[in-house]
C-alpha cells in the first residue's frame, strides 16, 4: 500500500491534469444538447455536409463552405456528421429562419440527437487539447507543477467550456491558436525544427477556422524580434554562431508559415481549383501583404547584419538588452492601467469616466468614438468575462514585473510575449474599428490563464511562501475552490459567464440561444401545448417546442392565431431593426412590436446570471389584448 501511495505521489501532476480534463469534460456535458446558438443550423445542415459531400464526390469546389472558412470545424465534426447520417433522412427540425418543418414531438428529439452528435466531437477535441497543452508546456518550461496548474485554470474557464459546446469555428480556434503559439515559443527556446513545423500544422488548422488567424504571421515574427533583442543570450565572441542562430530561427519561422499554407491547401481542396480562395485566406488577407513585405525586408537586414556587420549587430543587441526594462515597463504598465481603469469605472465607479454606452453586439464603433473609449469598451467585455481571482493574479503579475529589476519572476519570455499578445490583439482590433464580443476575443483566454498560472506559481515560489507547505496548500485550496465555484455558478450558461465584479445592471454578452430550451419546456408544460402557436424573436425555442412555432419577420396569424410571444434582448434588436424598415406593418407585426413595451408583464421570465438586460420572456397574447 505504501509503495502504491509513493507511485501515485510521483504521478501527482499527471493525476492533477487528468482530473482537470475530467472536470472540463463533466461541465461540458452539462446542458450540452439543450440550446441552439446562431448559425449552428447552417453548420449542421448545410456547411459541414457540403464539405464531406464535396470530398467524396470529387466536386472539390464544394469544400469551400463559408468565408470563415470553418474547415477545421467540418473536419472535427465529420465524426458527428457520419454518426448522424440516420437522422439526415428526416426533415430539419427548423429552417434557417426558425420555422418548423417537422412535427413538434419529433423536433425536440431530433434537435437533441443532432446536437449531441455534432457537439460531442468538439468537446472531446478540446479535452484532448488540454492534455496536449500540458505536453507542450512541460516541453517548453520543464516544469510539471506550472504546466499542470495552467491546464487546470484553462479547464475551469466557463467561457472556454461554453464555446467548446457550440457548433461554430470559435469552438476550435482557441485551442488551435494557443497550441501553435506555445509550439512556436518552444521552437524559439529549443531550436528544434520539428516544433516549428508542428506549430505550422496548428497554425494551418487555425487559419482554416478563421482567416483572422493570419494575425499570427505577424505575431510570430514579432516574437523572434522580441527574443533576439531582449532575451537571447548571444555569443558575443562567436560571429559564426550568431549568423547560424539567426539564420536557423528565421528558417524555423519560414517552416511554420509554409507548413500552415500546405495544411490550408490540403484540407481545403477548393483552394487548389481557385487560387483566389488560397491567397485571400492567407497571404493576401486584409492588411497582411504589407506586413509580409516588411518581414521579408527585416529578415534580409538581420541576415546581412549577422553575416557582414556582426560588430554593429552586437552594439544594437547590447543597446536593446539594456532597454529591456523600458519595454517591459511600457507593456505591463499599459495593461495594468487599462485593467484598473475598467475595474474602477464600471465595478465601483458607476461610469465616472462617462464612457458612452454602446451596444456590445454592434460590429463597428460609431463615428467620433475616441481612442480611450474604444480601448476601455474593448477591455470591459474581456475583463468582466474573467473570474475575479484571475484578474487579481494578472494584476499581481504585471505589477510585480514592472518592478522586477532582478528578473526573479519565472518564465520572463512567456510573460512578456503573452502580455504583448493581448495588447497587440486589441491594438489590431481597434485599428480596424471593430468592437469585439467575447467570441471574437476567444483566442486570448488561454493566454490569460497561462499568465495567471505564472503569477500564482511565482507567489508559491516567493521566499514568504516557498518553505511553508501549509501556506502553499491553503493558497492552492483557495484557487481551486474559487475556480470551481465560478464555473459551477455559471452552469449551464457558461458562455454568458460575467464576473461578480460587474454590477447586475450591466451586461457584456447576449444569451446566444441560452434559455430557449427552458422557455420551450415551460410552454410544453401548458395544457394542450401541441395545439399552441408561438412566435419567437430568436433561435433556440422552436427546436424544443412541441406545438407550432415561428420566427418569421412577417408573421401571419390568419391560419394559426399566435398564443404566446417569446422575446429576448438580442431578438429585440434583431426584430425591431426589421420591423422599422418593414413598410407593410400588419396587426401581427404591430402586436410583436408592443411586446417590448415596458408595461408588458411576462408570464414566464429567465434573466441569465440575474441580469435584467439578458432576458428571455414568455408573453401571452392575452396580455397584449388587455393592454
């Protein structure tokens, strides 16, 4: 028994990682089939089947299924598609607009089965990637304690669990992007081409999720410059070694990019037939050509300096090494100030900065929005989707790094690079005038949890804590309880997680289909539910309702008078935009319009996270008549 205990003790990090994956998977199974998010219908019924049909019939043009392009989703969900083939002979539960094509009883059963088959592969993929992250991090840092801690933090992120349940390219882009980033870190430090090529494989998969991953073309080269200028312990007395090293690291970058392009073409055969698909999705994507040209010029200059002007290069390196503290101070200070401004303004300050409220689901910032407003609004959504303890750990790390002149904080290159990743991502988004929602920020979350793990690990390694196992256990228990409490409280609406630091009167995300199942269950519990006719302003209700259901922008109740209206915040925006432009307003559209009145009392209501601005309401038609 004692020998068994000792063996288990030696495997404690592996056990902790496996438990973390189990926690992630268990929470992911909760509510897995009981919601429908926007665009999922398109992926389930059209895009994913078209990709596989194009492959098997040889009609390779059909493999170009979307401008995202979402190919990685089609590949991973191929298992769901083939396991789901028996259901493909039945009518769709709903059309793209949400109207019923199948009988009510069949509709719910079919939706649940399809959701299970298409979502389970995504959840399994994400769970597997957690194990892969542990392998990469351990390879990168040779520190099992830190690696396992990082995996635990990522595994208990409500937002990452929630996105991994959704049939959308965002369900995969976060893990593919982070794997590529970590592998490139490992290549820079370990100098193994196998790591740069593997990084390219995941970069290719990330590009096949969304073209915006071309951002990594620029970021990876920036990493090389950061490493050479600030962190590389260059051999000052060996010019040949300097030239060889710089040539090798640039070759590794080229291998990463080239591998990603090969993966892109192989898995998206339509790009072979139409080169425009390949070019616009990779090297000619918006803004990328000018950066690639700059990268080529800078790479050439580096090689020339290393080959012929070694002494001059050494002077440059010496100068930048001395100024590393200035660069670190700038990045960590900017992030710290932004975080503190956002927290103080919205958490306790009642918007004392008077930042103009902008709906978080608009795609672009309105004209005359200042740079400060854009920055704080972008970070508001991101910061308040993180657990309080994660925010605290981030601020602790950045403040410590600002004053860490003796470089005692562990993993300085990773800390600097991931902090730069966050800042440069938001810089790119703001430069495009985009207002990013949580789904668009999704690639940042693994980076944030890694930084939080570095912060926690550095606290445990501090002189005050290091020699006291009791203090270590207490801090670890606080972290574990805090993380598990947050994800438990977010269950089952993980993607709508919002920090308790944000007052309830604010909301940073829409229901995204959450609550529709619960509303349908209430309606199904009513007498003669199968004979009822309901209208919903958003997805996720009709698929689970046993009666007649519609989401048409121009409903007609002549044949089936509407008994109940289901309204949501996002649906309100979506519908009112249409009705205002609809010149032919009939009695039905006017009735729906009145549903959003302040004096209308719902018969049933769900406020996700107890936030009134994130509502799902069931309103009986009789309430409108009485009014």
